[in-house]
């Protein structure tokens, strides 16, 4: 390993230790076991070499948000002999489903019936194992940011207009559960801009609890990033998506 590679691995090791300590502290404050929490290292804009360093340091789960970057990166990482569990965490277009199911083990961002149907068809054609799926939730109902919408009264704090059928949470969850080679794992959300994270993750926890009434195995909650990790842990996050705290400030997208 070259000197620059040694230096990068040492930097990532230090960052990883800090993130793991923060997860442990957040779990202790919430009375939770850190073993309940999956750290997803979000490596968008960073090279495959960083993924290999993280895997060597014990990271098992890696997230990407653009297929055009993720697909070749996953292939490069595999060629280097590393085998993380790949999470697709970004907005997914239906025409990318066939590509994504080829490398991803988990998709966090299914937010419509049409997308669930397309993903199920692709998984049925191209996979012989189940693909774990989170339904992405729009906590504020903003249609420009994506996310399925819980109907009014679905859980405490849920209000507002009824969503169009394609993005109705109950319909999306049912489509995922019925999808070939799809396994409904739970819900995902990003705290809306301007919302205190605690408000966002309290609402998400209530929606997750209601969804589990109909789908008892959908127990996972994907929430929390570098800036709101502790709030997410306090409200039951089982998967935290950490980028900058692990890898540093991101280079600009090209």
C-alpha cells in the first residue's frame, strides 16, 4: 500500500471510530443496544478505493445514491475482492431498476406504486435472492422531494390532503409486499428542511409503528445522517446513513 493510501486509511479509521462512538453514546442515552443499529457508509462521489478501505476497517454496509456512479463502483469494489452489502439510498427512476437490482442488496427509496411494480419486475427477472426495500416517507407532503404520503389520521401528527393513489403509503407498502423478490423491511425518511429533527423522527416512528400493524416484519427505520444522528437514534432508527462524518466534505458532483 502506498503512503497516500496508508494516510487515507488512517484518516478513515479515525473518522469511523468517532462515528461508532457517537452511535454508542446515542444508543446509551436512548437505552438502546448499538448492535441494533446498522451503519451505512454513504460513499457517493468518493472512489472505490475508499469503499475498500472501509470494508477492511470492518464496515459491512455501503450506500450510494446515483446508479451511474454506483454500478461501476460496485463492480470495481468486487474486482478488488471486497464484498460490502450495497444500499441504494437515492431517488430511483424506473428505468434504472434493472441496473440497481444487479448490485444492490437494499433499496431505501421506493415511494410509488409504479416504482414498486417496476422494481419487482426487475428483481424477478434478474435476482435469485430477495431485495430488501424501505418505503420512503414524505413527512411534510412536499411532492418535489419524493416520498410516499401517509393518509390523514394514519398516525399521530399525520395531517393534510390525501395523496394521489400512486404515492399513498398503504398502496405503496402493499405493492412492495406483493412484489416478486421484494421484501418490505420498513420505512425511510429525511428530516424536511426547517423541521427540528426530533419532530421529524417522532412522526416517522409513529408511521413506522402503524405500518408494522399490517406488516409485522417491517421493523426497520432508516433515518439519520451526519448532522442529526443522535435524534434519529433517540427515535428508533435501525439504519443510519453517514457520509461526511466518515469521508469528509464531498467533492463537487461532475
